[in-house]
C-alpha cells in the first residue's frame, strides 16, 4: 500500500510525440553522400579504366588461345574457299603468265629500239670521221663527185634515227617495264596463293624456284633505272643481261607450267 502511494506521488512528465516523430522522420530520410571537393580528375578515371582493362586481358587471352592454336580450320582444302579452289581460278595464273611472257618480249623490243636511238648516233659520228673532205678546184669551186659509201651510210642512218625518234621508244619502254613489274610480281605471288587454295601447301620444285628467280630479276632490272638515266653503260649492259636471263628462265619454265595445267584439269572441277 505504501509502495502504491509513493508511485502516485511521482511527477507526471508531459509526452512529446511531435518531437520524437520529427526525429524519426529526419533519421529515416537517406542522406546524399557528400562529394569531396577534390573529386577524381579525368586523368585518374582514365588510369583506373586502363587498370581494369589490364586485369581482364589475361582471362581474355586464355579464352582465345585454343582458337589461335587450332590449325585444323586453317587448311586450304575441303571447299572452305569455294570458287577460289576451282578450275576457273586456277587457270587465271597460267593464262596471265602466258600474256606476261609475250608482253616481256614486246617490252624487250621497245628497249632495244630505244638503245638503237642512242647507239646509232655514235655510228654516225664514227662514219663522219672517215669521210674525206670534198675536193675543190684552184678557183675554190667544189668538185662534183658521186657520194662516197660513207656519206651514203651516214644519210641512211640519219633517216633511220629520225624514224626511231618519232617512235618515242624511251617512254614506251619505261611504261611497259613498269606495267610488267607490277603485274608480274602480283601474278607470281598469286600463283603460289592459288596453289595453296587448291592443295593447302606449296610444292618446292623447278617451276616454283624459276618463278621466284624471274620475280627477283624483274625487280633487279628495274632497280638499275636511276643509274641508266645518269648514263651508266655498265648499268645498261647489266639491265640487258638480267632481262635476257629472265626470258630464258621464262622459256625454260613453260614445260613445267604446262604439266601443272594438266594436273589442274585432272584434279579440279568447274567452276
């Protein structure tokens, strides 16, 4: 009873519901994260991105390595290349090389004619040294005589040189040589690529080695052009020698090329 009376004597505290509610409301609202004044600069962001890319490069390499090491899909036989393995594409090389052989002879002819333009003047100069001066009478009048054989030869060579100059053989030979070099190198490499398309490998032998030598001779002969333009007779003679060897290799290569053409008809189908 005394305990009950003591409890009744305690002061009654007034409730503060509004203040508590306001505190709860403030505590329940999420606060935005404060952004530091010295936030990350663009350079720091780039550095971080590169670091993440480096960390992922190793797993990516490990994932793609089996595909890079798988050589079965790299074989050039089995129909993966379609018409590139067929007879039509295989016959482009021999037809093109046949045309280049004829074009090589034509280019050589143009070069020889241009050489003739240069050398014919030397012949004329040598003949002029052998022509005797025209005799004159005591009064100083030239004696009329039939032209000497040397004079006739000089006249003939002079007319021939005029016709050669009209032919513009220098420019025509230069242009033909440039075309021969470009298409010759392209088709030489194209022949090897075509063989790989059809068989999946190359066949070292006389035809392949002769073709490689012809390609090298084309490039070597063309490389002498600057020296020839400066008047070097050594470069000109070497240029002619290399091209003569080139033509001989071309002729020697024809039988082996014909054997390959027969094999193309035997082991390929149209198209």
